[in-house]
């Protein structure tokens, strides 16, 4: 009999973290699942970790070459036998009732409800805080995804398999922000369910991750902006904030000409003194910012 849920865990050379992630799935109060571990690393540590559990519900797939998280997740989706797809990164953990809570709400919903997500506990090793849910009316989260793309943490997502078969999988052309691009694609066509409590714990640390690579983050945001620009144009407040946050990334990467250009786009769409001030600070090629950044 096929499992109800396929849990997809991409991993890359982080055996100790992977072990904790798998354990957090195995201790779930809801047990009708399979686990698909996709190894995107160049060592065999992950296979050894999987073998230590001696559980036939855990399937191990080794990528032939390193392709990144989006490709690894897509490999898992293609191999999945469940009607519901859930995702867990190897450096994150589920709380014990995660699957039970979501399935109780999600399993017998209408076909136009395609995904479910929740808040999450974010931990940096020193303190913990809760994420916030994006605004959604009657299950329509598309505008919320445009405005608050960090509100759909991948380790809390559960998506009906036919939805992914319909709209497509993760776009591997994106160097970053593949998760929110998928959510935008899904939420444009399907409604969602938000669980008003944390169901996972996310670890924010110094280990390697895309979020710590400014150039990839910039390219990913530029690609998102181009792909959904017609939707952003209908929401000037949101579009201006997107421009502003993109300009901050350029500034922090010391690309001051690009930062000035995008700050200007922000206040032209929706004038705010904050946007205009940052634009002025870039006029002399970031001289003001350099002074502030290096001030003792």
C-alpha cells in the first residue's frame, strides 16, 4: 500500500543535521508516510546516516552530480508515492504533531485547496522567535505571497501531489527564491490553509546556505520581479517595497549604482521619505553608506 505522505529531505554533506531531521519525522504522531532522502553531496555520509535507522520507510537517492536544493526536491517529488508532499530541509526539525495537525485540516478538503503551511519557530542558537503568517482572505494567499514571501517556510509546507503535477515543480533556473516562486505559482491557482501555530523549528546558523550569498539572492529577486511584474504593478505599495528591499541587497553588496537605480524605482512607484533618503545616500557612489558602515 502506498503511503499517504511523501516527506522529501534534500541534504548535502551534513550528516549530524540530517540525523536530527530524520528523527523528527520518525517521531511524528501521524505515521502514514515515506521519507525520501536526496543526497546532493559529494560524500557518502548521508547514506550511512540513513542506514543507521534501519527503517524501510526511508528511501535514499544519490544525485549523480551536485545540482542544488531545487533539483534535489524535484528528484524527490518524481519518486514520491504519496498523495501529499511535505518538505523538510536537513538543518530543520518538525515538531512531533506537525503531520497530524495538518492532515486533520487538509486531508478531506476540496480540490481547489492545494497547500497547507504554518508558522515556524526560528532559532539562531541564542534566541528563538515566531514567524508571522501572511494575510490571506478565504484561503487566497497570492497577494500575501507577493508581499511577504518569507511567510511560507518550506519545512511547514504540505502540497497535494496533483497540484504539483498541474503547476509544475521547483524552477531550477532560479539561483535562489525557488520556494516562493513555486508558492506564487500555486497560490495564483489554488487556495491554501494556514495553521496558526508553529509546526517546525528552523535553524539559522553559519553553515552554508543560499541566503548567505548576496549575488544569488539578488538574481533570484530580479527574476521573480520580472516573472510576476504585471501582478506587482497592480499593488504599488508592495512593488515599491520590493524595489526598496532589492536596492538594500545591492547596497549591502556594494553595488551602489544599481542600488541607486532601484531606490529611485521604489520612490517613483510610491513615494516614501525613507526610499528617497536611501536614494540620496547613493548619489555619491555610496560614500555616505561607506562612512556609516565603517563607523566605530
